[in-house]
C-alpha cells in the first residue's frame, strides 16, 4: 500500500468525520469490520434483508483512449444513505448509491474491497481505480498506481479538496479497467499514456462534484 497524500479537509469534511466518529463511539468499535460487510444503519431500512441498489444511466460518451475502447458514463442514484447490509449492486462496479457508514482507508490493495465501502470513498470525492485481470496484469496495475499518484499530487492547501484514491481488483467489472468518481464511470480496455490522460481529465472533472470532500482515513474501528 502506498502512503496517502492527505489534503486538509474543509469545515464540512471535518463535520462529517466528527459525525462518523461520534456514531462509531456510540455503536462500539466492533460495529464495522473490514470484511464482514455493512453493520451500521443511518437511515433507510433497518432490517437484515439484502438491499438492491441500481443506478440510472443518464449519459454515455465515447472517448479516444485505448484506440477508442474507452467509454465515459454518467449515473444517477436516487438513494444514497448509509444502510445495514448486505447490499447488492446491479452495476459492477457501482459508482454511487446506498453504502456503508465506514469508508475504506485510501491506498492500493491486492485483495477486493467491499463495494459498499469504496462507494463511501466516492461520496467523499475520491477516485477509485479497479482492474479485472484473470491472468494478472502487473504492468497495468503499476500504471493505474501511477495514475492514482498523479491525481493525489494535484492536492494543494488552496484547493482544500480531496485528492485521494483507491486502487483495487474487482472481479466481473464492466470493463478490464474502470475509473470511478461519484456517479461517474470511465470504462477502459487498456492502461497506456492515452488512458492515464483520460483518467486524469475524468478525475479532475467529476471527483470534485461529489457531495463531500473528505481526505481523512477511515475512523478508528472501521478497518
């Protein structure tokens, strides 16, 4: 895991983190585990029944990266609250919707991260980069990490916005490589120079549109 570049969150981000810490303090550290799925409720149905989450695809735009094998999508998710699990997402990977109260620590991972967790990272203005390589793709993963590092390097004290990222495997994704911002997906067939440029433009345009900008790591008890 690469160490994150933490941008200083603004007053709204601080308030969000404070609320999360307060909720966790009331429910106890065991309330959210790293791999056990959602365990906290903040609105919505408090039952243990699986929640189906589906977005509405509102726009599809072709981009020139990867020899034309690149598509940008815009989605709308009507419900975005925190929910007790399990959660089933129709889109693979999802870019929004109902999600877990605990987000995931920023960085790079070689094992899958529960989607209900990284969707919360997206809500915080983060960039999520996924890869679906059955035979392995170490060179491409290195390039994805370079794209994530380039995004994080744009953080400044003046912008006071999140410039954080997650890089992780995701089996059964809509494309071999996917870049995610809140309610937006970039589907890629490759990770070359053109793809990294497309990811940079995509992140700069859409990740700051997320409803929250929180660069902090997950609260104690979440990981």
